[in-house]
């Protein structure tokens, strides 16, 4: 009895100030967590295991979830396929780096720049502009894709990296999260600099930005997640401009003959955003504490 | 005298033009963002609404047709009605369920201690960020004996022959809903976890003195009202997401799917917009979707404002 009490304490955080947690309640929550946790994690486990399976295990009947003889064959197959592509494979990687880094860096900078006055200054038009940003979070980009395509053609940036980068810069949730996070910075921080004669731009770069590091890491990660899945779609026509996702999709589309390489591809597609999130998890959660919508 | 001068200055400061001039730095700082925002968000919405009243094929100039597109949508386009029905079903089921699951899991996860909490957060959040890797569900749902779901169900004797999951009308929508739920613990979920961690501890102590007996009462009377702002943010995230379902339908069930069982408003929009180039008609579909999303969001915000009142 005493021992099991102790083991519960190991899993659940001690809350001396909170009410006693009933053991039945703990048990129920634990069971729920295991059932749903398994459902959530099983496809992810399959992604990892399939990537490590030799071909005969991939086509085994009955199918097994866990790999018996793990091998890196699928990854070497993938590298062989990469050497066969129309344009050098490194080109796809370079394109993805240009698009994601460009889209992410620009977004973090201009969204922060706009978030600072919205959070800390009082100027005419501020409320209506911010409520338009909130409104933009209430519909998805699919609604506007036709006019977006037309606007990108008018700007003559179709079939350039900018067709993907520029629209990404004005992603509404980023501005929203940054503004909410900046609002909790104490005004005194900026006031003393203002008395010293610093300009608003200087205050922004030297005082505000260093203090909102968790927020810009969060914006960067969310933006990266958005850009990572982009295949270039209808905006990039030239093969040498297409991003990595497009090339990976072509390999996956190869059907059963490429099942091994395709399993390796799926693993890479999933592993990269998960790794980035893992590194920044605590910063992201810190930012999300201020994400609430006030009336 | 001095007070009169002060009054004159105050009068001057009230003037709009003066206040705009005073805040020149602010306007310059927001300009880059909002120029792009108008270009890629506001203008497209307005253009889309405008085009929805025209016939436009991208080659000739648009011609005004009044309400024709909308009338055709509702009276003649049977597939649109199926798509609309599916989208509403999807939204009505996955919206509230995913919202509730986000909240439930965030709440349970918050009961665990440090390391384990970080791990559970990762496990539940990960599916929403794996991008195209959700295609692993294709392997699970393969229609022959090599499919994992068929394999398991055959072994357990629940079914006696392999089922063609994604080619059978009655399975398509339920399966898409399950996959969508798997993908849906995203930004809203993170906001809830973060929100739960910030609820003031003294509130719980005070509630205990007031006679709150167990964690369920604590959740209802203390936790939920304290994290109302996060609840509203999470609602926006889940609602918008549940109305926009298209990719998983196209990639798992095909477009068009068997008897349009997996058609949603977005797949219908893509069909007219990028396959048939009927831009006016596609814009009418987009406008309906826009109104549905924004309308539902506004409505739910109104309800959530009442939590704890």
C-alpha cells in the first residue's frame, strides 16, 4: 500500500497546496492516458519501424509492427535514388533551405516589428488593424488561394522563391502570439530607455527583442512547420526551384518498387519537425501562456 | 493663462492628424507587415467575394452574372451539397471532439510530473506536425491482407475477409474523421497546456476552503474560468482546422473519392479552381466557406465568453 502510494507520487507532481487526489481518479487518468497515448503513438512507431525494416519484412504477411532485423538499407536505397534525379538532389535541399530560412526570418522580423507598436503604443487605427489579424486566423488560406495566385502573377514573382516566401511573412498567428507576449513586458523597461533619448527603433532592437526570445523561437518553429510541408504546388514550375518535399513526394509516388526508400522518406519528413519542436519545447510553452484571447 | 494654454494643447492632442503625426514611428514599424497583409490576406478575400458574382475562366475578362453562381451551387450542384454535408459533419464532429480532447489531454498531462509531462506533450502533439508523414495511414488502411488494420482484425477474427477501407463508401468518412482527430492536437493543445500551468495556485487554495471537494469540481469551478482566454484561442484554432479538411481526404480517399463520400467544400473548391478553371464559381464556393468559418468562429466566441458567468 505504502509502496504503491509512493510510485504514484513519482508520476504525479506533488501538490501539497492542492486537494488530495483520489487513487481511483489517478488510476482512471492513467488508463485513459495509456489507451489514447497508444493510439496517438502507434502510427509514429510504425513510421520509425518501417524505415528500419528490410524489404522482406515490409511485405510480410501477416504484417508486423515491430522490426525484427533492423537495417539501414532503406536509407542507402534512398541515397541511390537521389543520385538518379533529374536535377542534383542537393539542389532540392538548397531550395528548401532558401525558402524556409527566408520565409521564417522575414516573418519573425516583420511580425515582431509590427507587434511592438500594437502591444505598447497607442495610435489611431491600432484596434481595427489587430482585429483584422484575429479575423484572418478564423479562416484558412484555402479560401484565398485563387486570388492569391492572381496577385502573385500580377507581381511577376510567379515561379520564383518569393512566391512562397512573401505570403508566408504575413502569417497572422505569428503576429498575434508575438503581440500577446510583448504585452506582458513591463512598461518601465522601455520608459527608462526613452528618458535616455533612445529612439523607438533602438528600443525595439536593444530592449524588446532580446526580452522576447521565447516568442521569436516559437514563431520560427511554427513558421518552419508551415513551410516544411510545402511542395511548391502551382507557384514553382521549374524543376530546379522545387523544394525537398516535392522530390520526396516523387519518390513516395514510385509505388511498391520503392517501398523501402519511401519508408525512409516518411521517417525523414516526420523526424525533422519533431526534432525542432523537441529542442524548443519549453520556449514554445512559455510563449503559449500568453496566447489567450481577451474580450 | 497657463491652464488655457494647457487646454489648447490638450485640444490639439485630441485631433486625429496630430495623433497620427505623433505616432509616425509606430506606423513605419507596422508598415512592412500590414502592406503584405493587405496584399495577401485582405485583398484576396475582397477579390474572392467580387469574383463570386462573375463568370471568369482566367483567359477572358470576368463577366458579371449576379447571384447565378450561388443559385447554381444550391439548386443544381448535387456534389456541392454532398461536400457541404460532409464538411459540416466533419466540423460538427471533429471540431468539438478535438477541442474537448485537446482540453482533456492537456488537463491530464498537467497532472503528471516534469519529465513525463514533457514526453507526453511531445507524443500527443507530434502527429499534428509530421506533415505529409500522415500518409503512413495509407499503409495501415491498405485494402488487402497486407494492410495493418486488416491484418490485426483478421487475426482477432473480427472480420473474415480483408476490407477495402478507403474504397467503401460507408467507411470513408468515419476513417477520415479518426485520422483528422489524430492530426488535430495542434496549437490549441499547446495553448491549453501552457494555460493550465499559469492558473494561480492561490485560486485552488481558496476554492478548497470554499468547499471544492475533488479535482473534477476544481476543473469546472476554478481551472476552466481561469483559462478562458486560452479556451477562446484554442476554439479558433480547432474550428478553422476542422472546416479546412481537404488534404487528408484527397490523399487517403482520392479526389474525387468513391461516390464523393470524402468530398469536402475545399476538395470541391480545388476541383473547380485548379482543374476546371471556373474561377467565378470556385470563388463562390470559397466565399461560402469563408462565411461558414468566420460565422462559426464568431458564434462560438460568443458562447465561450459566457464560461464561468
